C-alpha cells in the first residue's frame, strides 16, 4: 500500500505570492508571519509583499522574525509566545526550510502540550490539528513547504530531530520564482544540492513507488539542467522557475517515499556543528549513494541518464557509476566543499554522530541496511 500526500493547493510561477492574502482570508483573521531577520528588513522583499497581500485581503498580522538556520526549539518558543499574545489563528511562513520548519513547530506547540523533542519526535505522534499554515517559499531546496516533516534542533542536547506527521502539511504552498532571484550563489548551490539529494535518495529508497519515481526522476532532470545556470546568474528567471519545479517535485517524492542515510547523517552535522543542511547533504551524497549502488544499479543508471550522462553500451554497474560521477561533477561546478574535515568535523565526532544517525527517522528507508560501524566509515569516507 502507498499513500501520496501533498498540500491541497500549490501555486507555482511568477507573481503567485499575490495569492497569499486571498487564501489566508479563507482560513482566519490574523496571521503570524514567521521569517528570519534579513527577510523581515528587506525593503520590497518577500515579507513586504506578503504583508501587502494580507492587508489587501483584510487579514491582520503579527511578525516573528527570529528564525535561525537549523531552527531551534528556542525559536519555536519565542514564536509561540507572539502567536498566543497576538491572538493569531493561522501561520504564514516566508523563507526557506528554516522558516517553514519553525512555523510548523510553532503550530505543533500551539496545539500540543509537552516537549517537542521528548513527546513528539518521530512518526505520526501528533494528535491534534495544527493551525492553518500557508508556506511562501523563497529558495529551491528543502521543499518543506510541501512536506509532512518538521525538523528542529534541541539546543540542550545539540541534536536535530524530526516530527513527521500528515498534520504538518501546509494548507497552501506558494513557489514564486520572482522571490528567488538575486539569492547569493552559495545559498542557491546549497539549497539546490539539497533538492537533488531529496530526489536521488527518494528514487532509490526502499519505499519508492511508481508515483514517487515519476516525480523524483523529473526533479533530477530539472536540477541537472538548471542548477548551474541559477548559480551562475541569480537573475535567470527561467532557471529559477526550473529549480522551483525541481525542488517541489523532489519534495513531493520524498514526502511519500522517505529518504535515507544521507539525511540521517546530515541531521547530526546540523545538530552538533550547526552546519548548513544543504552543504551537509551535498558532501555526504556521493559517498552514501556509492554505498547504496549495489542494491539497485538500474535506478542509478536512470539517475545518470537524467543528469545528462551517456550510458549507451555500458554495462549495468558501469552505467550506475556514472550517476556518482555526475553528482560529484555538479557539486564541484556549483562550488560545494568536498570534505567534512574542511568544515570543522573531527574524527572524535564520528562515532557519536553515527549512533544518533542510526536512530534518525530517515535511516529506516535507506535501501541498504548497515550498522553503526558502516555509518562511521561513511563519515570517514567523506572526511
């Protein structure tokens, strides 16, 4: 049996941010806008546009602009305080995955008693409906605007945890490529490689099915075609829209078929070292997929072809290896660091991170089943 979850309404294309207000008016009267400080202060930027469309639709709003990268339980608590004190009844998240995850966390905390980590980390632990969430996306990467995943860092334990539930799904997602132009090349590269990781991991996960395969492989084609262009010229609207579609499709895929060891391990790098999620994924991706390659080389050959590799006349394993080559080449071309050691990871970090990675909810859908020792070795391979 397979299910396929995604938000009920998904707007994609230039100018779609204008749909925020009319849709918000369907769900409530006062929104909490959840964003980071940079976007909140950017004159004429995404938050400003969201405020305008809410106002024109008669929806009041308050703002929480304290979201940090790898959003923390302290961010959720601060946002919840404003949500309650301002008597908000819906949430509008503006930004990338950090804003969306923080907004989901606020929604969970507003409707569930107890501690997010101790009581709700895991799969389908939520019992109450969240406030309506409208997710306005500004990066092509995490796809949190269309997924059931809420990823938060527990500051006391320095561990990233995931709350996975259909109740986390936003009511509406908005991907307006005009909000993505002029983003820095480094951010574009990191978020784009995050999207590629979603698509690749999902395509080979043990829970993949024909529906998720269809969107995952097309996401890989789009990212392979447009990521270099988006990094090279942040004003390239066609490339931005192509990446928006690629990220969205990858999100729809992994939201329903899961991920694997790349994300399980990357979460530990984010929790321990506050490493940017897309960078952590990008460095780990070729090493973990080379480890997984033997399970389903036919699918890796598909990935190679989708990324533009010529596999005509090649044997099954030789064609599959081309996928790893293509991933590494794209990562290097867009300027991603290639070694964990260069990012501050120490050998002494590997064993505790490996043990936590095996407990991460994403580990269970990896196509090849390993042990802690295997995860330690994979971290070492990426050093």
